[in-house]
């Protein structure tokens, strides 16, 4: 990574009236490996918070990044088994047992940066509606797996902990890549804040600039106040929020 520096920021905010310990979004950051992730546990699923945390934290720590649909599925199968093993011995109500049999679900997006002289780049993998957005100056150079705020819906395909029960899901894994330069900003966002961000790209660049300044400067209390006011105004869904901001900086 000679000649480059990274500035990384993260932010988590639970639903209104909830504690941070109840947040079902998770972030993973491994600056040494230039690897980052966001996972968003599905509220209705069993033990969704644990599944999201396992995905985000494990993906940034594995020896080599998982960046192909085939490799991603194999990795998910192993992670799912680990999650299910952690449930052994739990005393559950009949309702919880039914939910556990179906497994857990989460949206996921992972980002790997690759710094090479003259050809530095990023590569990402995603399943669900957590998003990567790549900005250079005021332009968006890439967004995946959703690039338009109207593309979000209430029933996205998600990463299942019981991989073998969800064959159709694996056709929806998205892989993308792009080049990076000093000054570029890459954002990993869970669904509520991703939809909000993409909407404001069309409607309110001033609000986006305020958001970027607040997270860049780590003004978390002001950022929380901003999102609470956006929730009240109905411009963002009252859902957990996860943000990872990575700025590429030259020496």
C-alpha cells in the first residue's frame, strides 16, 4: 500500500427508541487488509444480530477475500454452520424453534481495495440491499447492488444461514469493481441510509455534504441528530443504520 493512506470512519445507529445493543446492523473494518463490510440482519429472522455480526466481522478477517459468487456461497455455508452450532443447547419456545429451523438472514456488502502502482482498484461483492457507493469529487462512479433509490423494496433477497435451502438466491450475488484515485470516497451503507443517500443525490446535495462532513469529522452526536430529524420528516425509514466511510488519501 505504498504511497497511499486510508481514512476510515464507521457509524451505527439503532431504530428510534432502541439501544445500540439492539442494533441488527454490523460493520467490519480491517484497515491492514484494506477490507471493509456492512451486514444488515433481517429483523423478523432468528438471531439476526448475531448473523450480521458474524458475516461482517468474519469476512474482513479471512486470509483471502471472498469475491466470487461460488466462493461466497461456500463461505456462507461454513459461516451458517457456525451460527447454527452456537444455537445448540438453547431452550427455545415453539415459535422460536420454528424461526430457528428457517435460519437467519442478512443483507451483505464487502469491499476489498487493491493498491498497485498505476492501477489501484476496488472490488466488491453484495447480496441483498446493503450498498457500496463510490464517489469522486461530486460524481458517483459506481453503486451496487442498487443504484437508484426507487430500486429498494420490502422483500429483498438476503444471505441465508441455511444456504442449501435457498438455491435461487445465489444467482443474485453481485460483484463489481472500479479504479481508485486519491480523494475518492467509498461508502458502505445498510438499506435505509443507502436509499436515503441515493434519493438525496437527486434532490439535496447540500444535505449530503453535511452528512459527509459529519461522518468525516466523527461528529457522531450531530449525525444521530441529523438522522432522527430525517426520520421525523419521513425522508428516511426508521431502521437501523450502518455506515462505513473510506477515503483514499495520497501521502
